[in-house]
C-alpha cells in the first residue's frame, strides 16, 4: 500500500498531523437497538417463565395475540412489500424487539422536523432558479419524453432541464482530481464543497491547501461532509479546525448521544461548485483510494462529471438547500450565487437532480426505471451494489425480456462482503430473464452509471441498493444527447473487457460462505 503524501502548506500539514480518528460515542444503530431489545426480551421471557410457570398457556395466548395485532398493523402501513416481509419475519422470530423497533421506525423520530425544514427551504428558494419553457418544448426533449420526466422531478423540488451547458466525463477518479485542482485554482468568488467522505491524504491535502489559500484571498469557502466521517476518518472538532483556515465547515447530521431514526439519512452526495460557473458530480469521494493513490480493494473504478454553463445553478441550489437544512434562518437571499455561468455552446440537455428520504418521491429509482422502461436498444449499468426491490428488479428484467440489451458491471473485489453476497442472490433470476452480468476482475467498481441507446445517461451518487434509493440524500446528472454520452458508452465497453462474465456455471461455483451470507442477508435486505 502506498504511503499517503502530505501537502506542502505548513498550516495544512499541522492540521492533518493532528488527526485522530473519532470513536463511536454511543450505540444508536438499528442493529444496536435491536440487539439491546432482544436481550431485554430474553430477560423478560426468562422472568415470566419463572413467575408464571403454571399459567404458560395464558402467556402464550397473550404473546400470540400481541404478535397478530402488530402484524395487522404492519399490513395497514404504506410500506414497500419486501420490507413488510422482512418485518413479518422479525415479528415471528422476536416479537417484542421487532414490534418496538417497528413502532420506533414508523414514528420516525427526527424525520418530521427535518422534513418540515426541507419543505420550507424548497418553498422559499423556488425562485432562485427557473425552467425555461422553450427548452422544455424542444423537439428532442419532447420526443425522448424528457419533458415528462422533468415534470415528475419538479414535483419534489426544482429541477430544470438545461441547454447551453456542457458536460465533461471522467472515466477515473484520477482525471476528476486533476480537473478539480485546475478549476479550484481559478476560483474568485466562492467554493461550495459537499462530500460523503473526506479523508486526509494526498487528495484532500492538495485540495485543502488550495481552499486555505483561496480563503486567505477572500474567496468564500464552504465545506460540508457527512457526520459518519466523525467515526471513520475525521475528528468531531474538524469544522473548528477548518474555520482556523478561514473555511466555513459543518458535518451533516453529526453523531450525538440520542436515539433517532434521522441517523439513517446520510448525506451521500458529492458536489463541488466553483463561482457558479463550474460544478463536479459523480461517485468520487475525497479520499486517496478513489484516485488509486492507495490500494484497498484492487483497482478502484469510478466516474465523475464536470459541468459548465447554466446547469451549474442547480448544483448551487442543491448545495445551499442542504447547507441551510440544519439552520433556522427564515430569510434566504441566495441571488448573489446564481446566473454567473459563462455562455456555453448547446451540447444537448442536462437535468441535475437530487433525491431526499424526507418525501414520498423515489426520485433516484424512478429516473433509473424511466431509462429502463423507455430503452429501445440497450441499457448499460455500472454499480457497486445490487440490492433490488421488486419494482426495480421488474424494470430491469422486463427491459431484457422485451429485447433490450441489459448489461450490469459489478465489483470483482468487494469493499463489503455482506452486500457482495447479497448481490449474488439476484444473479440467477436476472440471468433467467436475459440480463447479462459482469464482474470487474481488477478490483472494485464504485461508479454509478446508466447509459442507454447512445442518447441518455446518468452519472451520480445513486447506487442500486436500499440505502441509496430509500435512506440517503443523493444527487445525479441526467443527460440527453450530450456530447460526452458516446464516451460514457465507450468507457463501459472498455471496462467490460476487464470483466469476467457471470454464468450459470460460475454461480454454481460461488463459495458456500457467500451463499449462506446472501441467503441470510436477503431476509434483512430492506432494512440494510
């Protein structure tokens, strides 16, 4: 493994050297709560058996009645069917812990407050960006049904479809990193940076040096990362340490000692906006494995986009909404951050969009399904995880069954063994329906890419798993007839040459440990 290189700026070096990984201060995960409740139930059961050993039939009747009532309540809930099956299994196995956990999840402590704030932000910031109706009526937009998709997306937030913008595709994190450094050095007004993971090393150190220099020159610099970094890569006081460099910083949903389902809602987005003129999006986090500076799971295959032009306003809009989600300010004046992009030649159409777990819209999944359901020739997909609900699996298999060439590229070397095993449980059914599956032999695929019919593509942060589709804040870029789409398809084909195809024979040879893990985890997949 390569040794991490440090940047030359003395202040930045001092900041990085102070790093100590945070410790989990309290167990508040679903798994931890469920385990605790299971222990409590065992204690209660043992006590009841000891006290009421002569009336066990009444206790059994009461327990059965309680379980049936909870199951009836479960069937009345507005919940995805596979999730209901998982809860039913848990209620049968451990009634008391499962019932308490179900009621706790249903109550969704922390959800309502955050949801109200987000809806207020969406309402109050609606005038920041607007849809050009002439673009929505363009022939290519109407014929591709992108106008219908755009109208759907705008039910949940403000997501215009743009022309007069350009997209540059990066087939590896290394290329994105170089472009990021070049563009950051040009910043004159503001830099907005929002990432799921920030880890100290060559990549972040090089970026941080530029951010510190720009802040010293009077550029407004804001950095936001997910609060889970506090137990994995950064210390809990990291925002204060960046503030000493003149950088505004906050962690989203930092870990605090209370129990709330809001900890399910992680900020999985990756956004960089510079001066309202340039934006970056894609799967690449700010850590050295994403640029293959260090090796963790073989070669790290990732993708990203650089956007220039009017469409940058949408990334600015998304960032500011998330930044202010944790604040209580009522008067928002964001006008200084919009309408700054230089004019670009028309290069197809772009819809930047995001997905939130705080509303009823399954935006990320719906965009993927729209591509699958409208595809005529092919849909080629790269994803690190494959944990499908019934609806998405149906769209994938239906596309293949009606003659569309559906290919999936997944990791050959996993970063997490449980999701990897769970992905394999889908293989046989997908093969039966004509879907072709490949595993990236050199290492780990972290790219989240859909490309279809040489005219549509999505590059972003949205994995094909329950966490991305239901529980995380996500973002992506939908493209129609942009100049980089042939490059995205070419990259898929190049990656395919480094993959091994999954066949019925390779499925038979799957290690028994993976089969056992996958079978067990499939029961709990909707709760992962």
